[in-house]
C-alpha cells in the first residue's frame, strides 16, 4: 500500500542515519530488541542504537544524540570512534517507505553504564522493547535476527580493534 506522501517500496523516502556500535570494557555490544512488527519473520530482531540524522546534523553527532535518547548514555564527541560499517536498506515505518543509508560508529566505554529510557520519544518507547549486552560468542548461537544480518561475522574484528578503512558495507 502506498502512503499519502507518495512513498512506495520503489520510491522510498531517502533518510541519512547513524548508529552506535557500543562496546563495554569486556567487548559486549549493546543491542535493542524491537517491536515484533519490525521482526524478520517470526524471529525477534536486535538492532544497534541509532536513527535518522536531523537536517544538517553530522552523522557522528546523530549517533551520540540517538545513543543518549535511546539508552541514556551520554558520550563526548571524542568518544565516537571511526565509522566502521555502512548499511542501506528499505523498510516501512509509520506507514511510510524509507530508504535508509546508515553510518555505524564505534563507541568504546569503560565500565558498563546503566541503560535507561528516560529520554526516549513516545514512538521509541513502543519500538524498543528490550535491551541487552551481547558477547560476540552469543550472537551466532542465537536464533534471533540481528541487524546488520552479518553481525556475528563482522563484530569480532571490531572488538579486537581492527577497523576497516574505508567502512565496510554490511549489506542489509
């Protein structure tokens, strides 16, 4: 079904986005399980914190802002590491078709902070239903879906501090 704004799968609205690949001192990655309407088939879907860039907002700043909004984790600009992955995909959200181009930045933390939802927008409180810190070993053994789909393969080099240059296209 088309949206009143004219968006269709073939004519999806372009959106620049940024996500934070947040790692604690033990190399666990912070992921959010999203509402079932966004899952892949019957499997739960886990995603990195992040979202759309505001007009004129640099993606590094968007990653920081989204991390604070969604998880209550405040980081300084210097805490945002390099963009290690890029990802493009088309999806429906709020009835609109969106063609999202993501830049994914490493954010390394010391001690694992508490994750809080105090700063989430109303739609995020519905969309983000659970958070969890995952080890690289747990992801390939899990039947749930992850975004990017190749996370189990792509995560270990990042945890080890081996960053691709230029950023690696992860696929969907």
